[in-house]
């Protein structure tokens, strides 16, 4: 290659590299592309008063997907119609384990008629119903087995079953973290995990550690910000006003399919806070 050709080649290579760098920066700075979702527990005080109106307000605030937390005495057809009229999609629902064990078939039928993709368990029960106090390691291992059984039936119905954490899952016994045991003992083909990032953080853990190891097990996330009170307890706040940094969390969540904002406590009008939450996610760049 001649000197002039080499110079031309080097200039072209440098230009291409610069263009690639700019493009990469643009990709990394792009807002999170998934639809903005909400856990409807956030509006538990509003839905009983004005179900349809609340759903329309959520859509106006920027929400596209929701996760149910109760059906408010509506049939699946009525619930679905209300969602359709508001322009929302209900993706998932929550049912505690105690009720799942008693009413799984009817919950599956309702979810199927509603067109859900996921049924999620947000709370376990003890192996011995008469026992009191927090679950121990034996209980959590039993819970894992029950999750597999429920997951098998949900999968057979064409949906995906998952488990949602709070704080107790991150306790330990003899050096074994309960959440780690749930991940180890549940069958990935039958049970996925919906990580509530806020409660993981409040329990003193880093969501990134789990998401980085097995991102495929976490297709669902709860996005929640937490602020520490003077007494050391955490409470839920508007996104961006607490202690959490969601950029590394969402970068690590490479298996993510849906996320749901959840704000449990409010120091301002609920809908105003939820609009701020949606705006935060809309503007967030990774």
C-alpha cells in the first residue's frame, strides 16, 4: 500500500471509529425501551373509588402495562374490558401462596380469560400452618418445592409462574441465604423470579449481584426507590428521590421482559407521584 493510500485508509478508519463511538454513546444513552408498567397495588386506595377513572388516569400519566393485585369484584371479562377501554395491558397478577394452594385452578382460569402471561406469588406460607414466627431454612426449602408444583400447573395452562420477594428472603440460617436457596431449588423451567429491587436494596443486598449471575431467571422486575428513615427503616418514595441507582440495575437485567413501577407510600397526591415515577423512567438513560 502506498503512502497516500495508507494516509487515506488511516483517515477513513479514524472517521469510522469516531462514528462508531458516537453511535455507541447514542445507544447507551437511549431511554429504556420497554413499556412503562405499574403494579396496581400502588393505586389500591383509588381503584375501589373509581376503577375505570383511575385506569384512564394511569394511561394519561404514561403507563402502558400493569400488574394486578386483586380484581375488585370484577369478572375477567369486566376487568379486561376496563383495561382495553383505558388503553392498558394487564401482563401479570399477584396471589399469595396460601390462596394459590386453595384456588389455583380458578386463578388460572381467570388469568387465562384475562389474557395474562404471568401469575406471581408475592408471599409464602410456613410448612406447618400452626407454627409462628418467621420462616426458617426448612420452611423455605419446602416453599421451593411448592413453587415448583404450582409452576408446573401454570406452565401446563400456557402461562409462566414466578416468585416475588420482599425482605425476609434475604435472611440466612447456618450461612445459607434463603433467597439463594429458592433460586437453587426451583426449576428454571417452572419458576421465574420477579425481583423487587427496592426490597433487595432495603435488605442490604445489591440487585446487580443476582441479575449479573442469572439474568435469564429475572424476566420481571419491580422498580421501587427507597429512602432510609432516621430509625434505620426504609420507606418507598418517588423514583429518583431515594437511595437507589437504577442505571447499573437495568444494565444488568439483560433478561428483562417487563418491569412494573411500585410505590407503596406517598407524601403527595398519589397520581401526581406516579406521574413523576413514569417521567423518571421515560427520561432514564443507560
